[in-house]
């Protein structure tokens, strides 16, 4: 049997045997480690050791190359050799290898026994794992994973999504940490201690000039659940997960208070409900049944995925920005402004594409009016910024947003350094007024414009 130093270059260049034939190679570094190559090009690692009790060699299949790396194969071969040398039955060694969970199986346990029980964001854990981790490592046995694998995974994701790469690494570290706590993992955490990408704290929030078209776009949203959900996010400053899971039993509309029993920082929270939002919630209460303020059709019973609605709103807002700009530079008539505004609300993509040439004549592009950099979480930041703008102290902002630390709230002080004067209600009144929605304190009639 040919012997060679198993390297990636060497294994990748091995010839494919003729039809019906197989070729076997042994590693010069680890005794007993073999690689079998079939006529179809399949390469499989195995470990062959002499067993005294049976007076014959035993072969144990390890995994296929390149899904199993050379380093992982060597590690398992050494483990098997040691176990057999200690007198373990090869059949028991096979059973242990077969019974060891894969990363996918470990994550299923983690999701069921931990994440779903203690994290409102467990669906995000599920999405992140299946999108970024499972395709690469999901089928591997836990013992076949090491720190180098997670360093490589983080580096790969970082090329296009550096912040997401950090989130993936944090999830993997949490997964192995939990596995260690419950006795499913007895080695060091392979995803812990890896250097993460530097994150710059976002200070994006809705600017005064953006508010009118944002509110217009929101009011035109055909789904009242989507529309009211985003309004609640903006006017309460609450986290998306809390607003999605809002229950009627948590609300005292006559007092204008929302009592959230469980939040991200582990403590209950009292949220002020501005009178404008109370009006919207009272209307929802009259037309919805069940426990959830924003009911859904999935397993949770409540609305869970607002992204598509968010994209619709931002697209409408972009189209409205284009119409406003062209109306000013080309001196459109009132009728044309009205017609194009209507089209921007209900056929926004047509407006964005159709106005590209007209914008170009004024050295403008459709992208200049895009709000695609605005995230749902920025609605929460928007309330904090308007509180700072109108004089609220860091303590008041932190209390309204349920921040545990002053550091978490300090970002809003950078947005505006006006003297400390006011609180959430004044911030909401002024925010809505800047958006052209209502005079402070009046009701907000968010209704879809009839066609």
C-alpha cells in the first residue's frame, strides 16, 4: 500500500482508479490512518489497527475527504488507536463514533432545550444557524470540529457581512457553552476567544427631512398589521421582539402604559404609550380577537416577520423622495405632483425606474433618495434621538428604552447636546409634527389612501 504524507495538495492530486478499481494510501504521519479512493473519485478516511483480542486487523470508517479535513482525520485516528490500545472493543469504538451528535443535532437540542425557552429571539438563532453554519459544518461530528474551523467560518462571512460574522460566532460560542453546561461537550469551546470584527455603533435614525415621506409611505401600507407594528416600534422605542409579542393583557390603554414582563436585559419594563398610539391600539382592539396585538398565522400565534413590509415602506419612501425632488427642480404643476405622488405610493418601483432619466438631467440618481440603510432597529434609535433633541436626560432616555447601562444610552448624547428639558411625550409630539402627521397631541389617523 503506497505511503505518503497526507497534505491537501497530495490528496487533491491523487489519480482516479480505473472503473471498478480502488486505491488505498496510508499516512506517514499517523499510523493506521488510510485513505481509500474509488473509481468515482470518492475519497474516504479510515483507521485500521491490529486488535489483540481477535488477532486480526479492524478498520473503522472516519469520514469523506474533503468534508473531513486531514487534521480532523488524524485526530480521530489517534483517538481510535489509543482506545484500542487501552483494550476497548472496536465495536464499542464504532458505536461511540456513531452515537456522537453532529453539530446540526446539537443545535436542535440547544434550540429546543434552551433558546426557545429563554430567548424571544430564538427564531433569529434558528435562521442564522441554518443560513451560515449548517451548510458548512452541520453534518460533522462534534469531535471533528476545532477552533480553526470557526476562525475560517468567521473569515469567510466577514468578506461580505462583517457584523453578521460576529453574530454567527457569538451563536456558535453560546451553543458550545450550553453543551458544556449540560454535559454534551467536555472540551474547550472552539468558537470562544476568536477575534471579532470591529463594530462601529450605529447612530442612524430618521432625519427630520425624511420623516414626512416615511409617514406617507407608512400610511399607504395595505397591511394594517405591518403599518401599526412599525408605528408602535417608532412611538414606544421598544425592541422589535417585544412589539411583535405584545399581548393585550400587558396593555392598560386608559393609563397609557405597557407592562412588558420579560425583556432582553432580563428585567420587566414599563413603557409609556403616547396618546397617538393609544388611539391606534384602541382601533385595533375593536377589530382583532385573541391574545396578540399583532396576530399571525405561524406557530407562535403572533406576527413574526416584518421584513417584507419594511422593504415595501422604504421603497415607497424612496419613490416619494424622487417625486418631491423632481417637482421642485422641474416646477411641476399641482396636478402632476398629485398624480405622481399617488403613483409613488401605489406603484413605487415604476416611479423609481421611470424617473431615472429625468433625475440624470439634474445630476441626481434614484439611489440618492433610498432609505435602504435604515433598519427596523433604527426606529428605536429614532425615539431616543428625538428625546435627546428636545432635552431629555440620559437617565430618562435610558429608562424609556430600558437600557441597563449609561454606556448603552450614551450614543444619544452624541446625536444632540441640547440642555436637558423634556421627556418621551414631547419627543413623540415633535417627531410626528416634523413628519407632517399631526399637531402635537392630536390623534394620528393612519389609514390607507383609497384608490
